[in-house]
């Protein structure tokens, strides 16, 4: 059974940093393009960042460019999202998603086939 698992969420003060991670069982993440999405209360799920299978191509939502970094360790089969200068409005559940494609998959959620259950990030003001 395929399962993506996010970890590393928690409570952080505005302006702080946090790294969330994504691992999987039943699925070699190293063979997938990956993405991070988030969903705040009462809002639609939105794209945050994506990365190609080899890690050479990345893409970001305009709102997080420069502050967030997506990276992957294909030896550890883990994908990370490093978030800096966090804002209270970025409080959300953060999800990782996998697309069975070697290429950067972009911001369209339907492109991604597998999803984790999410990890809660709360940014306090």
C-alpha cells in the first residue's frame, strides 16, 4: 500500500524557520517528481513548491519564492521543504504529493497521483 508521510510540522513564531519532510512506504520517491501543497482553514489547497525527479528543476508559488526551498535526497528517499521568514497567514496543513513523472510537475494538483495526510504548521504572530 502506498503511503506518503509528512513530518516536521509544528508551532513556530512569525519570522521563524521550519523544515518539513516527506517520506513514503510502498513508493520509491526517488522515481517521482514531487510537490508540496498547503491548505489553510476555509481556503482551497494551493501549490507551494515542486521538484523534478533528479532535483535539478524546481518551481515555487510567487508567495514563497526566495523564502522557501524544496530539495530532495534520493539516497534517503526523502523530500524536504525548508521554510524561512514564516508568516501567520501561512498557517496551514502542508501536504506532499508524488507524480509518476521525471519532470517538474508544476502547480496543478490533479497532476499528482499520490498524497500524504499532511502535517500542521501553525505560525504565531
